[in-house]
């Protein structure tokens, strides 16, 4: 029975492998769902089964979909960065990341 006991280092390594495996599974599943959704919506657009693709050319609807996805990813990424960088002292990254510094200075100014 004593041979079944793991040292703290082995326990940590086992937990990290489990976390990594779970993380890989979650990311793979998420990516699969994203690809599935894009394929389905793209197919619907090119078969003119969406209201936008019925009103305008399907290629324009497809470009609009990708424009909206790219815009949404930029907005979500910016918002996550603003929240994540809020507790960090801004002067820590003032010289190394000046754009982030200026954006955070602007975004965290006043009562937002």
C-alpha cells in the first residue's frame, strides 16, 4: 500500500497532466463547435436561407458575417485585457507596451 503513495512532486505532476488533458479536451471541443457553427451558417448564407442573404448577394452576407466575427473578437479581447490589466500597476508595462499603457490610461480614467 505504501508503494501507491505519491510524492508531492509526483502528485503535482499528475494534477498538471490532468489539467492539461482537460484543457486540451475543452479547447478541442470548443474549436469543433466553432468550426461546425461557421460551416452551418456559411452554408445557410450561400443557400440564401438567412434574411440578410435573401436581401443582398450571399457573398456580401458572408463578408458581413466575417466582419462581425472579427469585430466581436477584437471587442471581447480588448474588454478582457482591460479587466485583466486593471489590478496591474500601469507603469510596469509603460515602456515595454506603450499602446496598452495608453489604452489602459484612457479606459481606467474617471468613474467608468
